[in-house]
């Protein structure tokens, strides 16, 4: 039972967890009036260690985590104690002042350090290590921060955290206060990381009415962006208005006018779905964000062009080319493989799909060989860096990510290869094409010349793309594009229990847990354990001891733990915390803390957002090569390429000892370890289990219950995503891309 409300004041000592979207935080707070630390839980947006915060709330006792202070209201203030000032300065706020320098400054000036920096910065020369150059850097940074600090006071008074102040200032400069006061909802679309819900609270606290036009329009866009995040390319009109009315807490009728304004402003596109007027339905409409309408109709139009131009292909002696390919590869192609190479030589657009062990890689090699002596330029690409690297290794030819193939440039404003500057290639082969979402496929197709052969290779039974749409599946289902579906498992692959069980799962059968199908005994293991706590113990023991000892795999470099979910005892967040402590334990004064995680040298990390400035992309995995606490900087090694991360980039990183199955798409690992328990029931789907298992190249270990395994195998309900691409392709509608 909760106690009565109290006020406590303290300095943030450590962030255990924080959600930067909604501000939910778990932190350790050092009380200013007492020499003790307490756990605080609640809305405390993006806090930094060292900040002083006054909290209102009540004490409660959690059944698992013990006594906690539940936050109902908060207020940040500048630190006043020497320790507080030291942590504040050492948090990375000012380039040139890290933890070591912060301690020296506070030793010299004590509690007055902030005033000295503000009013008499020349006095800083007294501090060891601060010469003319560093003083100038600190002065410039502090002066630049002065405007931000003024804005910060305003933002804090309106419940925007300090972590977002720099972003708001960077976006709007001196106009920041005016924008927040008069057009606060712009922040949701303009400033990365500040979502609609955060902005809505700010705006409502500032007195903006619930039925304000700017609020309702921003809310509709927010909900459309949510649906895109759920994988939908469009959303039904009636469902959208019902959802918006519920979320925004207004009447449905109040949304009609702002909805119409968004259409007039060309931010939303509405398409009538009443194609058969004998079966007319009122408000049967599809609502698109403009960019997704352009992308979907653009894919349709470009595929039409490629299919129409296929008849103009030059004549090739196809049987001779296939014989030549077989000669170069030193083996004979099977029936479906031969047909795939034949169509690749004949058609401008071809889809090749199949599961593991069905010869997709062999076909790619054969297609390359068949075209090799025809003076054709061949381009290879895949959606992720790891998939591109694997493609390079198997073919012996350079493969790029799709983004690099299309020459994305942040400075130049997008993909440099496009409809006006198409790819200089005659044959373009894209592997792992099931990962291509609607927007990326659109940009790829725009850059493909009509005379080129485009070959899409992928496994359509894997999870859908992380982005919106189900493009490869829709192309196959439309029946308008030539498709080769590979079903035969070749002899060598038939010896792998990973391959055999992957196909059994895909066919709705339980995996062979006792090796009755005759696969190798050493590449697939199922360990039965129902209790999550014991599953966690087994994962740690298998990764740290059993796999390295028995199979000689490196526990960090070769082993990848996968999980269906992020949260919970067996979610990636907890797994990463435990595995980091086991596989890369902390040394004294080692590591750089950010967002509740302390990053250490040799940590395995993943980039979780495309960053075109750094040339790293969502899903890239690297190892931390160096930690500079003084400058709040990490250096990460991505397959030999060193990338420096400033503190502002750290929000784009996660530990990667454990990753979600969705994040593993397009990658293969020597070893995968995968927990499956009934507590994951929301995510227990056949295509998720299939995708997880097919990530393992040499060894797969599943730990969990047979019941959870059966739940996944029997749940073949494919995630439905609203898209009209299949219908557009099948009907060959004449909508042209804008």
C-alpha cells in the first residue's frame, strides 16, 4: 500500500533504465539531506547522472525490487554541492571538460565552479591541463551553451528534459522559445526523439485546448506514423478516425476538418477502395502518409515498366550460357536451379525464393557465371551490412548494402542513384530481398534501368521487413512477376539438423528433437526448461562455458543470443546486462555510462538507427575499441573500420550480446542461442521461430519448453499489414508515381 505524498531532493547517482520517448525512468538517487541512496521510479525524462532533482511522490514496496519512491512530479535544478557540480560538469555537457577535468575544476573552485566558468573563465587557467587552446574550447562551448541554458530553463518549466534542450536549440536556434510557445506540435515532427505524447503534455500544460486544430492535425499524423511503425503502408479511414478519437480524447466528428486540412496540405493521401460500385461501402477509403503513397504506387509503376521492357531483351543462347556456368562451377544444376538461371537470362525481373539448403547461393553464383562473358556489369547488394558481407564471401565479388549501392548522401539530401541518375549496371542481384520495405524498394526500383535484369533473392517465409509493407510477398502473390520457388533440399544440406528442422517448422511440423530424421547430431540442440530464471542460467552457462569448451567458438564473436522480446527476464535488455557482466566484466574506472548502460572496451554493440553522417546503419554490429571518458567518446570497430561516437550519438547504440530476432534478419551467425518459454506467448509465431533457427550457420541451441515450441509451430497466422501493392500489381492499375 502506498504512503502519503512526500517531497525528496537528491542527486542522480545512476540511471538503471530510461525510456526516452515517454520519460519512464528507474534511477538511484543520492538524497541531499541524508547519506543514503534510494531507488526512484516514474516519469523523469532523459536524466543525466549528477543532476539535482526535486521529486514529489510516495513510497511503495515492489514485490521483487523492494522499497521505491514513485514519482508523480519533478523539477530539475542546477547542482549546488561540490559533488553535484563535479558530476554535472563531467557528464559531457561541455566539450573539453570530462570527469577528470571536472574534478580538477571543482578542487580549485568548489561550489562556485559554475559561476567562475560563467563570469571569469580566465581563472580556469589555474587548473592543471587547461591551457589557451582548451580554455578557448571551453569558452566557446560555454557561450554556445548560454542560449541553450536560457532555453533549458524555459523548457524545464514546461516539462522538457535537459537532454532534449540541445536538440530543440539545434533545430530552431534563437526561435526555439517562440516555436515551443506558439507551435509546440512542430517538435514532434522536427526534433528526433521528442514524440507526440511528450509534446502533447507540454502543449496542454501551456493551455492549448484539447480540440485545437494544431493538436488534432499533429495527433492524426502521429497516429499514422504509429501505424507505419506497426508495418502498415496505409490505414483504413474509419479505423483511423476511431483510433484517433480514442487517443486524442475527442469526438470523431471533431477530426473531420483537420483531417481534410491535412489532405489539402498534401500530407495525407486518401484513396477510395470502392472498386466495385455494386458493392459500395461508405467511407471505404485507404489513408496514406504522402511518402508511402508515392512509394507504393511508384513500385507498381516501375515493375510495370520492367515487365513491359522484358520483351525487348537482346537474344542470348541460353542453353550455351547455362552449360558454360555449369562448367565454371564444376557441377550440374538441378531442375529448378536451371530454370532460375534461364529466367534470369531472359526476364528483366525475377524473384527467387526458398528456404535454407535449397540452393539460392548456388543460383546466384551460376547467374553471375552465365553473364560473365557477355560484357555485362553485375551489381550485388543486400539490405544489411552483414548480408552484403556474406554475399561477397560466397560469390567472390563485391556486394554492397542497398543504401551504399544507391549512394545515399546525407549532405546531398538522399539517394544519389535515382530516376535521374540510374545505376550503371546491366544485372542487379539483391539478396535477402524479404527485408526490403516499401520505401527502400521504391528507391531501389527508381534507380534500376529499364534495360537491366533485376533479380530479387530471398526467403519469403521469414519475418516481414522491419519497415512498412510486405513487398516481396506481395510481388509473389500478385502473380504478375516470374517467380522460382525452391523446395528441394540438397544432399549436403540434408545432413544438417538446422536445415531439416527449419523446413519442418515452416511446414507446420514440430522440429525433430531426437534426431530421428538422420541429421548431424552436432548442429541442433533443444534443452527443455520451463522456468525463465533457470533458462537464463542455462543461457549464461552455455554461452560462457559449454559452447567454447565443446565446439571451440568464441562466446562473443561467434555466439549470438536471440530473443523474441526486449523486455522481461529473457528479453534482450536483461540478457545484455547479464551477459555483459559475465563476458566483459567491468574494470576499475572503465566505461562510459549513457542511458542506464555502461559501455566498456570490447563490448559487442549494435547501431539501431541509420546514421548517414557516420556511415553506419540500423543492425550493424561492432566492438568497442576505445573509451575516452574525458571527451565522452567511444571508438567502435565495424569489421576493421573505426567509427568515433560522440556522446550525442550514444542513443543510437545498444549492447548486442543479445538481440531480437527481428534485428537478426539478414544475418547469419556461427552459433545462435534462443530462449522459448510460454511467457513469450505474444511473440510465439511460426515465422519468428523459423527466422531465428535459420540465423544459425553451424550450431543452434533452443532452450525452453516443448509447449512454447508447439505454440510457435502451430501459430502460422501471418502478421497482416495494410497495403495495396498486391492488388495494384495484379490489376495493373495505371497509378503513376508522383
